[in-house]
C-alpha cells in the first residue's frame, strides 16, 4: 500500500465521522480519532462507531435536552 493510500478517521464536535488522507494536516473543527489504515479498515471502524447519523445537537434536542444542544 502506498503511503498516499493511508487514511485516518476524523470526528467533529457533532460526532460526525470522516476519512482523511493520513499525510494531510487535520482541518479546523475536526479531531483525529487515532485510527488509521486502509480505506476499508477505516470504513469498518466508522461503521462500528457511527451508529446514529444525526448530528449530536439534533440528538440532544430530540431527546429533550435543548439546554445541552449547541
């Protein structure tokens, strides 16, 4: 595998996930989860952890916690 093929998994404050090229700097608003590897490995991780596609603020609002939503 070429180093340019390596990906890392990022997450934002809304608990949304994204794959990012491993060699690039993490963009503002995103945090590196520490998971990296092939695209398939990263997608498998995201599939396991991102079980609710709604943004965090929407989940909090729908759960009746508007004070905690952003």
